[in-house]
C-alpha cells in the first residue's frame, strides 16, 4: 500500500509544480507587458527549457529573438 500512497503523493506534487510554473510564467508575461514600452528592449533569461511557456503568451506586438 505504501507504493500506491507514494505514487498518489508524487502525482499531487507534480500537479502542484505544474500549477506553480503556469502561475510563474503568467506573472512573467504580465510584468513584461506592463513594463516594456514601445521602442524598449528587454532581455529575458530562463532556464529549464522547455518547461517555461512564456514566449507563446507574450503580446503579439513584442518582437522575440531567441538565441
């Protein structure tokens, strides 16, 4: 039974981590959209690619150059 409980606990933690990353990415996008003005430049460094999903959520008027 311990293995089943451990698996259920793992699933709960994985779901919580996924929700946290979603909220974190949403906050990043919101902050960029609120602070980056026309003609401004910005640099965003993110690790753990492809875990983050920021680029697809940015407003379409922001030009993205990935390196």
